[in-house]
């Protein structure tokens, strides 16, 4: 655990220093010619290196202050396994990403995204009751995945829907309303309109899934690919910063009627 912590701290220091160099170059209209550095072995012994500890202390304090920043209040514990096909946490996750992604996509293209799909396994932990901090969101989404929009044919969207039908997991979705009967999809709406296999749809996801992660191969080789330079984690943090209280709920966007 300590080895991982020191590795993270070193990376933050490098990133911070590089950022300062780049900013400095821009301000002075200069050209970066050389970066000097040295290799630091990441091990448990690093904790005993007083020079290293003194060097990183200002950055450690800054990181601590940022990671502990309170974003909003959460009145109840939220987990991804609230029900078989839907969770309040997954709904928040997908809706926050959809809101941010659609806004940026509209700025880029003048068009809107039809729906969003992320993976159940991408939600790594719960959000506990109480104050929600930046640290909670880093634990929830520890990866550096960025949002991406893809234009898919109706046939590819049909493959996506079959994937959800077969998996029967609470994958975070937004803009979709799915009803299953006897474990088979019986009603599909995208943006409050019935699914049309002859149409093309723009779907929001993130780069890992777009490359086929979690066997979501239907995202690969889309008709159009629109990278959105915005991390999933940042979309969640910015959304929470804009509210006082987190209050997601189940709304029946994916149900199974037996």
C-alpha cells in the first residue's frame, strides 16, 4: 500500500513540475529544450529518505487538501447492486456523464447524444452516507477513462441491447428505457421514442469500453467516433459540486416483469 502511495505522489510531483514548465514556456514565449531528472526507486525504504519526504511534503499537503474537499451531502448509502437491473448509484453515474457529454458534444457538433451506456464493473465501490469528498469519487472511479461518443448503426445498437438482455446486470444507462418480460426485452425506448433498427444512434460511453472492454465489441469500428476530452471522474466531481445534496433514485429505466 505504501509503495503505491509513494508512486502516486511521485507521479503527482512530476505532473505538477511539468505543468509549471509548460505554463512558464507559454507565458514567456520560450522553447523547452531539456528536462533533467533522476530515477527514484519506489520501495518501502523510500519512507525513510528524509530528503525525499521533505521535498514532497508541500505536494503531499496540497494533494491531501484536494482529495478531502467536500463536494456535497449524501443522505443514504449508495451501491451498484441495489436491484438486479438498476441502481440509484448507476443512474447518477450515467446521468452525470450524459449531461456533461451531451453538452460538450453539442458544442463540437451542434447535435445531441441519444443515450449513454457504461459498465457495471466500472463502479468500483459504494458512496457512503454523509459528506461526499473527492476521495470518494476517486475510489468509485479510479481509472483515467475519458468520455467518447460513437455513432452506431441500428444493427449495432441491436447488438448492444442483446448484450444488456443477456448480461442482466445494472449497467449504468441514461436515455434508455428497457422493459423485459420472461427475461427477454419486450419494450425499448431511446429518448422516449421506440427503437428503430433502421436509424443511426449516437451513444456516449468511455474509451475503455469503446475499444471493446467488458466484451462491448459493438462499440468498436463505429460509423463516427467523437473523442470528448473529459474524464468520467471529472464529470462526476463537477456534477456533485453543482448540488447540495445527492438524491438519485430508481426510476424504472431497466425493469424485468416476470
